C-alpha cells in the first residue's frame, strides 16, 4: 500500500530542483556509499536530471576510495574520495569534508541519502547512460602479456555485493568449473578472471587469474581490447561494461536470478553499437538453475 501511495506523491527530487532553479542556486553535494553499478544505473541520470533544471549546476560526489575511478567516467562532475569510508558503515560526513577543507554550508544542497530508484523512474526505457571512455586507457592493456589474437573469455565469477541482496546473485562454482573445462576441451580460448579476491581458487589449464591485480580502468581496457566474450552475473562489472560509451565488438552473457534489476531493469541498449548481450534468467528466480550448456551455447552458438 505504501508503494502505491508513494507513486502518486510529487517527486521530491524534482520539487527540490524546481525550487533551487527558481532561487538561482546550483551547488550540489551528493553522498554515495553504495555499489559500483549504481553509478551508471542511477547517478548518471541524477546528474542528467539536475542539469535539465540547472544547466550550469556544480555537482560534487563524495564517496569511497574504491569508487573514485568510476566517477571520473561521468562528465562534468567532481568527486571527493574518503579513504576511511566503507560500504555499509555509518558515515561521518562533516568529518570527511573537514579533512578536505570543506563544510556542508559551502553547498546549496547536500543529498545525504539520494534515492535514484524512486526519484528517477522516468529514465527507465528512455535514457541511455553513457560512461565516457578516454583513449589513454586503451594503453593499459599493454601491462599484461596477452596475445591480441587469442580469443579471451572474460569471467566475473563472484560479485562481492551479494550480501546486500535477499537472494543469491552468483552462479555456483561447479557450474563455472564445468564451463571452463568445456571451453578448454573445445579450444574456444583462454579465460581471464576478473574480481577483487582470488577466492575461490581455479587451478585449471587455460585460466588466467587477474582477480585483485587490476584497477577499474585496467580491467575495462582488458575487456575492451582483449576479450571477445564476457560472462558475468548482475554486478558492477556488468553494469559498467554495458554502458561504456565506445565502439568495440564483444559478446556478453549475463546470469540472473532477478531480471527486474540492473541493466535489465533499465530497458535500454548499450551505447556500444557492437555490444551483443544475451541475458540468461534462472528458472524460479534461481541463478543456479542456469546450466553450463546454456551459457556455453549462448557464448559460442
């Protein structure tokens, strides 16, 4: 009932923007301590909406250190990274600002708890997020001794944000191992593992474990310049890769328990015209019900 009532209430974000535009104010501070994927899925539209009311707005995000790189893919915004912040913990905003010689009263609006899901429903099916790509990041792939002619398959085997959801987002480990075995048996290419932690371990031929060894732009450069394929659950890696505003050929198989989330909820194509996306949804909203054969045949036909 509450959601039904909320649907008929005025959008509080638009109300604020109209008021600030009328008062000729435009300095925004936005606090963000959630996930990587929310940057294209929600915060791109947040900045877009602000500028639709106040074209010359100054938009500053304050966030965790591990998210700082991704915010640089949003054009025309500033970002402050606070090393002490961790996801899921209570934040000391004034203390964090003080360390950067700032205070809340230096901004016209401080959004401590932005709600993109509610405020930005209008974007679904209408607005395509575009994450700016800089050519200098392409050279980062040269740090890795990978044959440019090898058909690499990128795999994000473990989204580290699964604990924040009421269901399992990750594909089970036996299925990953069976997929890797089948890829090697059929000489389809070598596998690059992406993620933060080298756990679980995959001691298998043809598997190159880069987990914990790349920053965001190195990983994206590898995906863009070396991977012909990518397999990933609903995760920040998938969302960021999906919305990179650059043209390169890649075939992506995504794994889902809840198809009403992430890039599927957005209902817009990637800005990359050569991005082929095959989403697989587990029966009964259980990602473990996606079979190895389904993933393999979606990748290679």
